[in-house]
């Protein structure tokens, strides 16, 4: 994998992890909105996809 491609994937992974952290900080104790749950699932899937891509390209 090209070094700059790996760096871009790592940067995107950090961005997604920051978004997850922000979402969880805003998570209400009650009355969770379906949109927040959907956003959480989308971010977790994207995080997992990026981690898999990085792992594949490392060997």
C-alpha cells in the first residue's frame, strides 16, 4: 500500500472515531431518537470497514 493512501485511511479512521466519540457524548439517557441510533450504526460500520482495509493492506 502506498504510504499516502495508508495515511489517508488512518486520517479517515481518526475522523470517524472522533465522530463516534462526539455522538456518544451527546447520547441521551432516555428517549433515544432513531436517527442517532442509525448514525451510530453507520459510523461503527465505517470504522470497522476502515480498520479492515488497513489490516488487509498491512499484510
